[in-house]
C-alpha cells in the first residue's frame, strides 16, 4: 500500500506515548510500499514534538533525518533541507520551508515581522526583510 501519512501517525511512531497506537503506526509505516509525507505534515510534526512533547530542536532534527533515511519515504527534499537548516540554526522549521517554497513560487525576498526568522535566513544568504 502507498500511504499519505498524517502527522499523528508520525508522532505516535516517534514518541510511543500510546503503545497500541504506536504499534499500529509502526506496522503501517513498515508495511507501506511508499510513505508520502507532505510539507504541512512535517511542519505540524515539528510543532507537536516541540510544543506538546517538549523535544529539543536537535532531537526533532534527528527524527527528521531518520525519516529521510528511510528508502520508501517521499518528501520534497529541498524544502525539508531548507526547514532543517533553519531549525538546526535555532529557528523554526516552518520558516525555512516557507522561505524555500516562496522562492520556488517566484518570490525574491522573504518578509516577516519575525526578527529571528529574518536574521537566520539573512545569515544563510537569503534575501530577507523585517517589516
């Protein structure tokens, strides 16, 4: 079966806070011919691990890198790598994804009221402007 995975399936598989649900999640992920992980799913995944389960950024990055290493996982790899580069620099994964996808869609300058996001993206050489 080829599956488009929801955030809660990835979370259950990683945190194992519900043994029965974690076992079901692990079985679906293990048995799947293909696991399609949409960018909104990964953004939610990061948010849930950070805010609900109090994971550190490094632990979230490790979980995402482990997911990327699985052969049958399909993601927008450049967008994920953009998110990881911001996350691993101390920022928000979603800001990296938003900046990447914005450039992909033709945007030239990332604009935000978020000082940290603008500074981190500028430090990575991306055109950014604080509003």
